[in-house]
C-alpha cells in the first residue's frame, strides 16, 4: 500500500510522514514546490494544478488530505483533485477536519466531509480542535513582538490540541484502514482553556506579561489581514472558527485520542515550555 501525504511539510503532515516512515510504510510526500524531504520520496502537488495530479496519485491506495488554508472555495479548488484521486485508485482518505465541522456548515471542512461521505471512498475524519501550534505560527508575531493574543473568542474556552497528537492519530488511521474506515475521531487535549488562561500560561512560561486583547470580529479581521498577512478567505474561515469559541461551542473534550493512541494528550503548558524559544523577542524586530 502506497500512502500519499499532502501538506507533508506542515505542522500535522510532517508528523504523519514521520510516523509512517518510522513504521516502514510505503510513503510519498506531496509538497507544493516538490522540494525534497529527507527519507521520503517526494512529488510536486498542487490541488489547483491538474498537471500535478497524475504523478502524485499514481499507484496510491490511501492519502492524508490537508486543506491548504488559502483554499476557501473547496468545491472549485480542492474537490476536483480528490475526485481525480478516487478515479485513479485511491480507496482510503484520511482528512484533517475540524472539531464540530459536522455542525458548522460555514467552514469548508464540512463541504469536504459531505463529499467524502457520498463519494464511495473509505474515509476517516480526524476532527482536530484548535492547535497549540497556531500560537507559535499564525499568531507568532502577536505573542512574540506585541505581547498579545488577538482573536475574537470572547470569554469562550477552547479545547486545544497538539499537532503531534493529531498527526499520530492520522497516521494510525492510515496504517490500519480496517479499524478506522468510515469513522470520525474528535481529537482534543485534556483541558479547555480561555484565551485569558492561555495568556496566563504564556506569561508564566516567558516571564513577561502576555495580554489577551479580546477584539471584536471587525477589529480581528483588519488585524489578521494587515498585521498577520492573511488573505481574506482565510480571515473568514478563522473568524468562523473563533466565533464558535465565543459562542461556547469549542470547549468539548473527547477521549478519542486515548482510544486510538492509548495515552494522554500533550497539554498546553507542556507545549508552551517545549516551544518557548520561538516567542523570545529579538532586538531590532519591528513592533
């Protein structure tokens, strides 16, 4: 069985790839530019470039599907590629989805889930809660350079999860299709935190005050576009995700990770300690 891993250099895809390689699986890493990854055959792949599909899908039985954040219109920009994969012979798709996607038709993940359910492919949905890593990637400059967290989540709590845990669950699904086919796993950490509590953990870990700004939707949208460089489509998707937290819909905890992996999830304090160096200010950075 050959497994194609899309998003192979991302926070979750890189973990999936590493886990599969450690199990000596036959893996093909798909990257946007086709750049090489140590230890894995690599192929150039772009959901929106039909010329890259056939070489990527040739001989593939299963694939890990990650929706690039910029692809908000999945019917136009992502589903045609998945249809081609199905026609080529892919029989199992493990999709990195979103906690609560089945109840939130606004997010593009819901459209992908609906398509997979009706396509005839064996599917596994790994519905992840909000990644720890979003604080060290997407919102890195806010924390590092401006000492604040700017998300429109109000006082709502969020069931955070570590990308390493999510990737490990996805890899387990790819390695044992029979056990995971046509199942949806909701992968969360072991506690739901408000962003005030997240800021407190970061304050303690970094030894300097980190403030939760609690912006409204419009202020967040302007900030995300201008300061964080998000395209408007990504702004819309992230706004919808944070709105679920503000409405109290993102704090549900699940034992699915323990069911699949047989261990406890990585908590936020452990993640913050592990990654603390990325938030250290550097002299000369613009604030």
